[in-house]
C-alpha cells in the first residue's frame, strides 16, 4: 500500500512551484492533483485557499479521503531578524496565536522533520529548524513582525500551518511543515498590494490597477514584492524537488 501524503496549498503560485504543469482534476468540487513517487509515497495536493479556515477545511477533507500524513508547504513572512527572502524553514513546532495573550501549539513529527532536513542538506540546500506561527491576518510591518517574534519566538508566520497541524493531531497523523521566507522581517508589505490577491492568491488586476492609479508610489513596492516572490518560489520549487527525489524522506 502506498503512503498517501496530503498537502493543502493556499496560493496558486505555490501550487505551480510544488506541482508544476501536472494536470489538476476536479473532484467533490475541489481541485486535486495526485503524484506517485518512485519511493512509494503518493502526494495528494489540494488547492485549499488562503487562511486558517480554508486550511482547516482542506486538511480535514484530505483526512476524509484517506491520507496517511499531512504536510504544510509554502511561503511565509520572516520574523527573526537574520532571515532573508528565500531562506528555508523546517518546522519543529507549529503555533497558533489565538490572541496576543493565548496560543496553542503542535509538534511536528520528529521523523518527518529529521529526514526532510537531511534530504535538503544532502542536496546542498541549507535549511533552519524552528517554530512556525500561524495568524488570522497577515503581519505586514517590521514592528508587527518584531512583536510577533517576541511573543512566539517563531522564525516565520503564515496563515495555514496551524490548521493543518491541528488536523494532523486530531487524526493522529504525522506532520511535516516546511516554509520559505518571502518577505523578510524588515520589509513592509503594503496593504494596498496584498489586498489585490483573492482567496487563492491570484492577482485581481482591476483592483491592482485601481490602487496603482490612486497611489503611484506603490509601483516600486510592487517590483520588490514581485522580485521577492520569484526568489521564494524558486527556493520552494528547488527544496520540494530535492525532497521528492530523495530516498531519505519518510513519514
């Protein structure tokens, strides 16, 4: 029997980096892509959408479909000051910040994290092990990122990993979390640019055009954001490809 690993994917750009040009099929109203690996692992990727609720819904659907493990893979905001765009984080623990005073956390599967880390190093890809924190809304400014780091001591933040970790714990399944830094701690992400993305991370061109016309000063920020995205997606694609081709990866 093949080991089936479910991956809810938030952004379309992440899906392209992880899955490439493989065809997606529509099943039960969802976009799904299945990849059989030579090592006996079957990847079941699902376009879940952005955010905690979408991540939870997607992860639970994958569990109902019979996956044997869950993985959270994609981009994230850097929180620790020494991190830069393209840096790779293998999550040792996933935290969900409910508010500034309360949080919950789940441990990643030690075997998953260890073999993923070794697979990356074996391909000459540096990675850092550490906590990942999930939040309800993006942290956009250097001040917000610094405050979140002080509260959580997490290396990066996203909006889906804790939902996937929660589901893995509920179903008693192994968990792998791997994220690539897109915006470093010192970078401000303009709300007028991030608001141009829909629930699947697709750019809404009319909204982008309207915001640029209203604030032409956003154009340099758009160029920086585009560059950061390209760097992060390249790093994500390279790391994920190395893991899939490695014989070390286990769940």
